[in-house]
């Protein structure tokens, strides 16, 4: 069945719906129908229907990073079921660890010698997005807490928080994709920059936990200034304040200049990670401004 596009206004295109379909579904003027985008297709339905997408991938390299890249992107793209093929038996434990630790809602429902099937068993909607994102921000705050504790000579276990941070980030991106949230491209950019910044603090935690170092006031001050930049970003997000974003941009410029000078007189590895984190929170400002405007 083919229909011609009819132009209405400057950019709107319209089509007529088959009379038989309208009568069978008891539709009248003013009634609503669902229009769902699925790849290059549009699906028009009387009631909302969930499109359960499936895909199949093959992993040949027994590296946790390779497993994470392949499966995490299928998760973010909102595939309901994923068949993962592999020949190397070392790959399956990596898949299981990733699913258990970072992909909320995904479960392995079948496992054979050379493949496994992962399926989404949880139903989450856009209305839950804000709560999940709030949990993500809380985890970023905890990362700063761990860094300060390590500077003070305490021993901490930060890997669980890091896994939960990844889990919440993946779920947020999945919801952005599934629900086609407004300004979705800017939202994904915002999440990417936020997670790049957070990862720098995580890399700092890894370094501090494995190496001996002398506590330096300059480094501790920079950590706190970096946290201040994050707090400003968080405030701008929750209050929808463009002026706070402007203050963050100004703050980063000043602090980055100071940190650059500290590279020569303090531990360059510590300063490097903190500078990258500070820069990352600054880079969040642009897509966040786009979301708020």
C-alpha cells in the first residue's frame, strides 16, 4: 500500500490513512495514534507497542575492554535481546562480569559452548531518568570522597562505586536512546564529557592506591577546586541556571592556569589527572547549556 506525501506549511509532510484501517480501529477526528521510529521505518499503531529489537554480535578477542565495547553499545542502543558468539572460552566470564556489574536490567538467559543470549528483563521509562541520573551524580561525589581519603592516608575500596557509576551511565544513555528524549544528541554529549571527567578521578584513585606519595597541599587544593567545578555543574543542571554555567567556565579558566604551573613543582601524574577532570567538567558546560536553552 503506497501513499503520496502532501506538503503542508513550510516543512510539514502529511499522508492519508487507509479508511478501512481507521474503521477497524474505531478512530475518529481528534483521536491519537502512536508513530514509532524504527531504523528507517515509521510504524503507526492504534495503541503503544514496544518494539523489541534483537541483534547478534561476535567477539573474538578475549579482552575485557573488547567485551565491554561490543555489549555496552548494544545495551545503550536499546536492544532487547543480544546473541553473543565466541570461540574462546575465556570470553564468557568477561561477559558475565560485565552484565552483572554494569548493565542493569540485562540478564544472561541462555549459555551454550560457543554463544550466550542476553535479554532485557526490566522495564524502565523516561519518568525514571531523573532518579537514575541523580544516583549517577551521587556516585561521582563519592569518587571525590575516596580521593580525599586516599590523600589522607586511608585505605578505601572504590571499585564497587566505579561499577555502579558505569551502570547508571549506561542506563541513562539507554533511556535517552529508547525514549528519544528532547535534545538527545546534546544529552549524550553531556554524559560523555561527564564520564570522561569522572574517569580521570577514578584513574587518580587507581594511581594513589598503588603508589607511595607524599601528601601535597597543592594537589589536595586542586582536588577540592576540581570538586567545586563539579558542584557548580551539578547546581547548573538542577537549577537550570545559565549564569552558573558562565561562572563554571570562568572558574575553569582561572584554575586551569594555576594547575598548569603546578605541574613543575608537584607530582605531575596527580596534577595531570586533576587537570583533565577539571577540563572535562568545563567541557560539560557547552552541551548542558544547549539542553537548558
